[in-house]
C-alpha cells in the first residue's frame, strides 16, 4: 500500500481575503459574476468555469463529475451533456443537483444546490454550432458513459462520422443543455485557522435571504 502518512500533516493557512455581509452584491448572480471575473482575471485557476456536478438516483445513490459552465444568468447555471450519460439519466429521474466551483488557488469556492431542467432546442442548437468541429464530431461519436470495447472503436466511429459529415455535423438528438435553477448559492472564502467565511443566498417564499454559516 502507498505511504500516506504525510497526508495528516498537509495544511496551509488561507489568508488571501475575507468575505463580509457588507461585501456581498444584492443578488447571487451579480456576486457570482464578480467572483468569477476576479478568479478568471487572476490567472490562478486554469479553468475557472470547471465545476463538479453531483447527481443522485431516486434512491439516493450519488455520482459526481467535472463539467464546464457554459452560461449563467438569473435563471441559473447552464452546461451541456448527452442525455444518455449517467448524469443525464440521473437528472431525468431526479432533478435535484449540486454544483461545486472549487477555486483552491484563489482560496474560494461556490456551492450551489438547485433543480435541473433541459434548455430549449434553440439554445442547444446555438451552442452546438459554436463548438469546434472536432468537439462536435467527438460528441456525436460517443455514447457517453456506455462501455466501449477499445479506444480503436471510438476512433473508428470518429473517422466514419468525419467522412459522413465533411461540412456541418448535426447535433445528436440526445445532446443538449441543462439549466440548474438554484435554491441556494454559497460563497466560501478561506480564512486563517480554518475560521472560514461562508455566506449563503437562500431562496424562500418571500424572496432571497443571506445567511452566515459556521465554518
């Protein structure tokens, strides 16, 4: 077995910043955009739009994976996927979802909980058309999350599709966008001695409230 004895002693003190109620924007989407722009502009995080999407089966068996955020506005967070993938099947059966933006070098993270629903076909078509040709071919060639005999099988599918569609690559019927409408958005700022700042926007029947959570 590998020697992981050093793991218990791995720690660092977070001292890049603080987060107070007075710092927060009036709504979660403005606050998220502000933090996203700061992190992206800092150069500390290679892909600031990378987020962990956690889903679960109706009986509560969870799964998680990293995908790329492709849009955000007051209606929610958007990413794109194959509806036949594990996350696609789980979201169809249980739309409860969580998102995690882990910006460790910036000593920040954002945690979202909410409900997922497909975007309309026009939005999926528009994003599909904006993708590089190679990315469209790869998505069309892959039955995401299914068992495949070998890498060579995938590459053969890709070559066949590239020959069949020398110009436009049609969007597969099962490929499209998912919008996560949040019911909570938590902003986490690392602080010294693990006394972190955690401020959460939470939806209520009367609108959004801001709450401080214990670290």
